[in-house]
């Protein structure tokens, strides 16, 4: 927005990011429930969340470290 301010591009980004990020959470949770319904669902769900959190933190760190 600093280089080329455009409300249209911002709107397109918000809609596409919201659809992709907003849809992945419920889909992954439903798939894990179907696969691990018998035993270990809480452990698998916790491990998946920890993996997502660690990769999010690593991505933010790398983006800040290698920022041009």
C-alpha cells in the first residue's frame, strides 16, 4: 500500500486470504477427527497445532532476518 495504494487490490487480497486461511482450519480439524476418531485425537491435534505455531514463528523470524 505504500508503493502503490489501491483499495481494489487490498480488497482482493483480503477476500482471497480470508477464503484460503479461513477454510483450511475447519477442513484440517474435520479430517483429523475422521482419521483419529478412536484414540489419540487430542495428541494429534496438539502436535499439529504446535507444528503450525512453530512454522509460523520461524516464517516471521526468517522474513525479519532476510528482509531486503
